[in-house]
């Protein structure tokens, strides 16, 4: 009967939709997993960059302290005695 054929056709469309939906869900899950991995990698990279920046700032402070101490130990032109 025509009604039976419409039902079978509708079921076929429903099965196709379910397959597409399942594939789409799988794609979304794959993309989500990839994005989560990327975020974790970026967080790791930020941690490394923060550590490197802290090291550079520490070295800069040491260097500035060294320059300041050298300037204190070298007499300025006004303090030189002429013989």
C-alpha cells in the first residue's frame, strides 16, 4: 500500500538522518578533543614562557645591580685629583 511505502521511505530517511547525526557527533567529538589538546599544549607553552620571562627578569636585575655597584666603585670625574 501507499501508506506502507511512505512509512518505509520515512524510516529510510530517519536512518540516514541518524547516520549523518552520528557521523556529525563523532566529528564534533573529534574536533572537541583536538581543541582540548591544543588548549593544553598552549597552557604548557604559557607555563614555559612564564618561567623563561622570570629567568630573564632575574638576570636583568642581577645585571642592573652589578652595573650600579661598578658605578659606585669607579670615581666620577669630579672626584679625580689632578697631580
